[in-house]
C-alpha cells in the first residue's frame, strides 16, 4: 500500500510488555534482520490479521502497535523481513512454533543469506532427528523392536487399534515431545536453548568479573541474575513437562486418550521459551570488548518479560524471575542508524539466524 508523503504510519501506543495479560497479547518474537525491527513481536489483531508490537519509537517504556505498512515505513524493513511477515500472516494467529516454521522457510530460500540457508536445512535435519528419537522410543516400548519399519502398523496391531488412529497418536507424540525430549534428553531443541542461556549468563558473569571497566554502567550486573533466574525457571518447567509426559508408553497412551490436552500443555513450553534465545545469540556474536559492551545494552532490551498469565500456570508451577532491569535501551529513539551501521547490524542479524536453534 502506497502512503501519501508526510502521512504518519498507522499505529497506537500500547501497554508496555510488563502489562501484557497473556502470551498471545505479548506476541511471538520474530527473527527480523532489519536492526530497528529486531525486538519486534507479532500477534493477532483485534479486527483480524496480524499486527506488530514494537518498542516505543520515542524510547519510552511502552510499546507501539502497528500494521506491517506502518512498521515498514517507520523502521525501514528489508525484503527478507517483508517476506517473513507475509508468511507469518498466513499462519494467523501467530505462535512461536509457526513463526519458527515461517523463518526456516524464508531462510531456506536464501533471503537471509547463504549461511543462514544452510543452517536452516541443518535445523530441518535436527528436527527430523528429534522426532525419530521419540518415534523410535515409543515404538520400541510398545513392540519391543528398535526402529521398526511401519511403526504405525506394528503399534496398531499390538494395541488392537486402527492404523489411522495409531498414526495420529504417533504424530501427536512426536510434535509434543520432539522439541522437548523425553526424560533426560538434553539433545532436544528446547533443553539446548536453556543450556545456551545458562552458558551465556555464566560467560557474561565471568567477563564482567575480570575487569570492572567491562561493566562500567552496571547493566551486566543486572542482566546476569535475570538470565540465571530465567534459565532456572525454564529448566524447571521443562523438567516438569517431561515428567508429565512420562515414559514412552505413558506418552502414547496420553496421545491416544486426549491428544488435544497433550498438545496444549506442551505448547506452553514454546511460549515460555519464546524470545530467550536471541540474547544468548547477541552475546555469542560479540567478539571484541567494544562489541560486548554494546551487546549488554541490546540484551537489556531483549530479555523477555513474562505476562501475567504465567502465574496461572500452576501445573507445573512457574516462578517468575526478576522482570525489571531498571533501564530501557533503544537505538536513540527516532534516530535512524547510519547506512554503514545498519548494513553491519543486518549482516550480524543474518549471522544470528544461522546460529539459532
């Protein structure tokens, strides 16, 4: 849509992230590569479609809610981000699992660069391996055969079920437990994200402890305990979910009896972990002392704030980590990045796409 010159993009100020009542109101994090869109989230709009939730352009503590045309005009979105948003809009309402699927598809097509494209293909292979581990564990538990061919038919015959029902239950098992893992499987994607967050908090803590100059403004001292608390909360939640999933036999029986409830309970893990990987990637990409000090500023803005809804997730319980870093960081409010800085940050963000799980 062409907008008349001088006309401001549509949008409205909204409650800050801490004021969000639900995860869907907070929105799902999106791996945009345009620097000014890096902290954006997407959510279902009240009147249909998808809208963006952005840090307030003025640098204030609230957020700015707008449609894609408004965000693109305000923040100078690139071609990759436009394609990514269009794919996400096809999956409305947005969900972290669906946002990741859209991001992988756009990256596979090469729109985030060749390194991110190859990384996306590796992520597909890793996702398939997660599902094979779950499928193999369930099939072996029921039939006693490791990695059997046509497991749906074998399980159907063993349990006296229609093949279609057994196949649907196995799909539910893989979708629910694949990214989370069974028992102590830390090879799965979400547990690896928690490990990455734990390692980052430790690395930042060690770095600022070596020299007080590294954290002259004290942001790192606020970030480290927030990341540690977040990682502890996430690990405890995933462990509780895996206990609830039970052994492979229990998982299959849950999938057969009530696949909808199984999916709803495991979907909470995706919402809870949404947005926690990017701060770790930002730190991982910072190589020099100067870049690391800037990374601390970016991480302070990127750390997710949990909505009030999480307090109702009492089964398993969720303990809220510290949410307020007592600072708000922006790229100079309405000021635009210089051409060279914008290009460098876009390339950095493309590199983050390649590092993402």
